[in-house]
C-alpha cells in the first residue's frame, strides 16, 4: 500500500465531517473504546492534556506543546484539520508522524475488517494514540475534533482539561444555545481533574462552575486571573507583560492570541502544581519558538510585506468578529479579500462584518463537500453590498488578488481552514 492509498482509505472508506458534514459525525465513545481495545488501549499509556473550545484550541495546544518541549519533555501533539499533509495532525516534538506509520496502521485496519464502521476521525484518533504510546511520549496535548462530551478524544483520562471559550458554532450538532454548547464542551471535565477555562460569562460560566463542582474538579477561570497585564504588537509579533513570567514575546499576530496566552499561562501554573517541571525560561522560549517547535501556521500569518498578505483560519462568527476588528487596525489603499466558507456556517453574518468600501472580493471555494460554491457566495455577498468575482480555485483567486495589488494594498485570505490548506499547498508548489 502506498501513502496515497492509505490516505484515500481513511477519507473515502470512512465518513468524515470535513467532507460529508453532519453525516460524517458520529457522537459517542463506544466505537472509539472498542477500537482502542483492539489496538491495546494505547490511550492509557501516556499522560495527556485535553483541550476543547469554540476557538483558540489549536493555538493553545501548540503553545502548551512548545513550552513542554522547551522543558525537555517528549511531547505528542494531535490537532485537526491539516493544511498540506495529513501527517501534520500527529506530531512528536514537532515532527509529523512518518508516512510509513500511517501505512502500517491502515494496513492493520484493512486486515481487521472492522464491523463497527468507524468514522475517519475515530480511526485517526486511535492512530494518534497508538503512535504516541509507541513513541513513549512523556505527555500528549490533544485537541478535540468537535464538541467534547461525545468526541472520540474524550476516552482520555488527562492530567489537565482546558476549555478555551464557548461560542456559536456547529449548532446543528451541539445545540442552539450557548448553554447547550457549553454543556457539550464541559463534557471533557473529569472527576478530580483540574480544568482551566478561558473567558466565559453568564450561563456558560454557570455551566462550567456547576460541572466542575459536581466532579470535584478544581477550576481556574483564566478570564478572571489577569495574568496578562498588557499587550502590544512590535516588529516580529506580539509582546505581552505578565505578572509571574515577565515579558513574553511570541511571533503570533492575532489580537485573539492575547486571550489564548492568558489561558496557556494559567495552564502552566496548574501543571507546575502537578509537578510538571516547567521553569520560567521554558515558558518564555516556548512562546518565542512556537512556530519553529510545532509548525503552527494559519493564525493571522504574515505571508508577504509589500503588499502585506495575511491569512487566518478563523471560520465561525465569533472568530470573524475578531477578524473584522483587526482588519480595521490596518491602513491600506485597497483591501483585497480572498474568501471562502463552508455552507453550514453563518455566512451572511460573517460577510456583513467585512467592509464594503475600499474592498475588492475574490470569492473561492475549497475542494471539500461542505464548501459553499464560489458563485453562490458571490451572489450572496453582492446582495449584502460586497462586490467581487468568483474563481475556480483558491489558487486562482489568490493569484488574481496578488496580480492586482499595489504595494500599499492589503490582501487577506480566510473564511475556512480548508481555504488556507489549498493556499498553503499552492504556495508549497510555487516554491518547488
């Protein structure tokens, strides 16, 4: 079996949410537990940190992994989706799982002929856990796929649970109210296990407090701590003042990273209390080296300076509120927006947050089943006063935006992680 055949098996023989939407999501842990048993229960063979949240969980996972690596630990990292290569989802000390290990796992799956009909994500989760166990990692940082309570990753018994925030997303699966969504996210909280929660208010806060109380889980509300006492953007990225760790520098540019940093610092303090040997120097170098250590990309990433080209993976309404605010902070002659969305998102509301004046739109769609067709998006945007043209691919839209740009223009690419995936694939191809 070749690597391509192995990836095709995972994506085409088993339902996946990213390609099939709701039909590719199977809530519940029974199948994952059975799969794990077939592979020797690898999830029981390493320590873990489990992260859920509407936004920010990927950044938080990468930052925590980077800090643990700088502390001298062997660290597994499981995130989704990937940008260029499937193996980006599963890393040990920043190195993606070798293609041979993916092939070996898939060949084992084929020979087992599962009767449970697992989903793509259920299989991928067990692949990650098996690899981390085989590699004898000291700790694995695990990001949930969707939700929390019924997510495949929730078979873990972690040292620490983390919930970055709660907002409206995947309402068809997680509930129509913030309270319902919060209940699903809070489902990762375990008995007698500490949990760090980002900024939450109202009923969401009540859900987190009540869940942790019932489970005797010590809860830290990062939004209340004030550990980050100031933040500015300097050349090279974000600079933050903290009470306990001094001045923190990180190459990340998104405004939203300030809140993520607050969550990470509270996680560090909890882990130190659990006898993780994390010194202040490891914290500072972990933040500074996160891109180098873990390969974190797609979070307000600066791709070019003149014209300035920025891409961001924010793909839901709460994320786009942040996006619209940060775009307003830039000066430019023309804002050129290369944009594509999944059709199950609040597309009209997200479009309405983007500017009408001095903006030119390049509508695209990623090559996944959930993507809104570029022409459909163009017509919807036109009704909202956002004018532009549709393109046959992300690459075509991006090339058109770059070709039309002057040095004082700003090009923004976003709307979906899958749009960014195709952008990065195109940029990689251009290099070679």
